[in-house]
């Protein structure tokens, strides 16, 4: 999806709402996450738009995505996408995805459990520094 082109013509919240019926739930989640990451919209703007919008295709899926209390996940690789799908299918607690811990970005973080998963072949030293940042 080209946000550079779309965001100039139509505000991102409306673009997401218009795309909602055409996207699978996970694709819609990724679109929301990307728009938030690029600072094209905020959850509060999407929620306000939904409050003003009558019944239409895609609204229920978008509303459930925003109301579940979990930040939409923006994965950066096929491996991350597969692991996220496995985590969700197994009923495990939802991680934060691609977030900062100290000066490092980690792929999956369960703060309450002090657990980090780093994928994509990062050097061992990064894992050690991240563990130290979490107080281990």
C-alpha cells in the first residue's frame, strides 16, 4: 500500500475505513499499525471516526481491532509474521511487536514476563545487552 500517495488525497483514517471491507483482518491490522507508525493517524482518530460512521462493511472488524486493547502489530519479516500467527493461534499472551527496550529494538516483548524474542539473525551481544536492560 502506498501511504505517500493515499495520505495526500484522503486522510488516513478514511482510507483505512474504506479499505476495511476489502482486507483480511490481519491485513487491516497491519494497515492500522503502519499508519500509526508513520504518524498518519492515531487510535483516537480512528475511534472518533467509527463513532460518527453508521453501519457499513468493515466497521465491525475495525472496531474490534481498536477495542481489544492490544496495539496493532507491525511485523517486519515473514518469520515474525509466522511467529505472531503461532502465538495468537496458541492462545499465548499477546506480545508487543518491534518495540524499543533501552537503546535496542526487539521483535517480541512480554514485559510482564520479562521475556524477549529476537529474530532475524541479530548478533548474540545484542541479546545480552537487552537482557541486561530488562534487569536480568
